[in-house]
């Protein structure tokens, strides 16, 4: 979600676009309880089937050009998404002549829930709606407002989604209630010429330096008058996203997710895999890889701005959401000067893990009259046909990408990000359904880096917050 937040914070007002009209989150025995639950489940299933049948029948009997699908999200200001949906709308209406229009309304992240939650509670929610990944998905699902899309996703659709099908932010209670649209790879970006200037070779985008490597860059970088790294840790995702990556580097496999198990209180935080991850921040901070002010700087404006102005070689925590914000003189086919490398390796036993996840998503209003058509719209947006449209407009699509058959992409950074997202290997999640735990983790790492708390004490506190009883 924050990836989308970063893209669109500059947009202040909600942007409403109607596409082609203008073209363009009781006492009793066990037997009685089971029987009651079974009856309730059967009733729920029957009701769902009845509703689905009703929406299908309505679509089949609808007169040509009589249906308007309403669609909202938090992508305010994202013209690449807007343009892509406009092109997809034309394809959709051609295949579904009963649809007159898709009224797409973009809100900003800060204003979206002011619209969505009252609309849901008032029964006026749109046919299609984005929901912030994580806790908001849980809240909206528990309210009964989202259709479970898992039964709708057939094998072909699932194959298009690839790793996105298993993203935690899409799933809740064994169902899939939102489906991602755009995706991102989060890593460390740098100016290639500046790195060469201090005597270091350019790594592959799938490789990573160690904390010790970054520490060794400090002296030659300072001799040139710039920092090794720009960072903005006032935004705590810059702590916990990379922390999750450090943990996954050390796991022998992606499953089980030890971060998930620790947040759920199934295992203790007080073990080396988590302590090692926190120590990376201490090493980098003590070596002055970033300025002390980084602890009080924001990422979007200060850190990113300094890096764009070449005050540092590297930028901590960057991704596809800023792929279109590079200076043209550094990001063109003739001079692809922006490099991408992964978060630092924790130790010699670590294996590179990629931070991959999604920005925006779409769910279907469970009480809408056009649910089946809404499902078909989401399916189209995940198709290979849609993937090419998204990429041509500067978006890294969630699914349908054929790496050996990319359209022409004039943005070298975006092209690298697309290839990186679709590369194999371990990947780290960033969306978890544990608000108190995530906050305690971010605050704890910050306090350790500031020197006002110890790693051991923070990990002990995380056990308490997560409810570990072992």
C-alpha cells in the first residue's frame, strides 16, 4: 500500500473520470454447535449461489448498453494507471455490449477511506473497489462487503498471476478478496557512475553488497564529497520492509514464514535470525553509511530528493513506484545510469531475497447487482493483453507478463524492474495483519539505531506484544 501512497501523495483532490463516455481492508452441546454451524454454512452458501445466479441472469437479460459498472481506487494522480484502464475499458465493452460505461473514480490515499467506508456501511459501495492491503482487507471482509474471488480464479487466471496469487495482502481467512493490479520490486537504487568513481564494480540487479561493503565505501565517498546512502527512516516501513528481507535471507526456505509465525506468537522473537537482522541497521548506522539526520528524515521528499540531486550514491528502499521519476538524462536507452541492487546480505550464509509485492488491487462488492461482470473486468486486467498495455504506459503489471515478449519500453529502470519482479528466487512479504506487532517492530528498530534501547530488550518486548507463551 505504501508504494501507492508514495506515488500519489502529491495529488490533493479526488479525481473522477468516467472513461469512455468522455473516452478517456450460546451454550449447548458440541453436536448442537456443529449442527448449527453446518446449517448456517449451508444457508450462507445457498444465499451466495442465489445471489450469483441472480447477477448472472441479470447480465444475460440486460439490454445492450444498459449497465454502468462503478469502480474506485486510491490511485489519484496516477496517469499511467488511468490511461491503461481507459484502453482496457474499450476492449471490455466490445466483449460485453451490455456494458455502457465503467465509471472509474480515483481518490488519493488520504481521502479514499473517507469515501469507501461510509459507502460500504450505507450499502452504496461501487461494483469494483480497491481496498488497502492488510488490516483494511480484514475489516471489509469481516463486514461482509467483499466477494470471495478464489472460486472465480480458474487455472488460466491463476497462471497469469504467478507469485502474486500467493501474496498475503490479497488473502484472508482462506479466501482471496482483492486481486492485485500493479506490482513492485523494492531494493536499493544507485548512480552507476558515482559507484564506479569510488572504485566499485557494478553488480547485477539480482546481487547484493554486504553491510561491510557499504561501510568500506564511506571513506572514498566522503573524499568525493557525498554520502554512501540517502535514507528516510521517519517512515518506519523503511525499517520493517528491509527487516523482513533480512529474515527471509536467513530462512532455509520461504515456508514457513518465520516473521508471520513470530507475529502470530507461534515462535519467539528472541532468537539469532531476528537478532542478526536488527544488527544490520546498527552496523550501517555506526559506520555512517547514511547521515545521522536520516533517522529524522522522510523518505519521499528528503531522502529521494537528495539522491536525485546526487548527494549520495545509493537510496535506501526504492522501487518501481518511482521508475518514472528519474532524471531523463540518467534514465534513457543511451545512458541507463540508474542501477538496482538488493538489500544488504546479513552474513555469509545468507541468500538474496527479493522484496516483491503489489500497490493497488480490486475487489468485488458482494451486494452489487453486476458481480459477474465485475469479476470479468478484474480477469481482463490480469491478462497478458492487459500486461502489455500496462507496460507500454509505464506500469509494472501484477500478472500476464511474458518476459521474452515485452513491448517496447523506453524507460530502462522500469524494464529492469519488470524483469526483476519476474525473476525466480526467494521473495519477502511486507504486508502482515498485525498492526501492534508491526508498529512495535518499527519503533524498536528505530530505538536500537538511536541507541536508546537494546536489541535483546526490543525482541523481548515483541514477544509480549505478539503473545508468545513458550
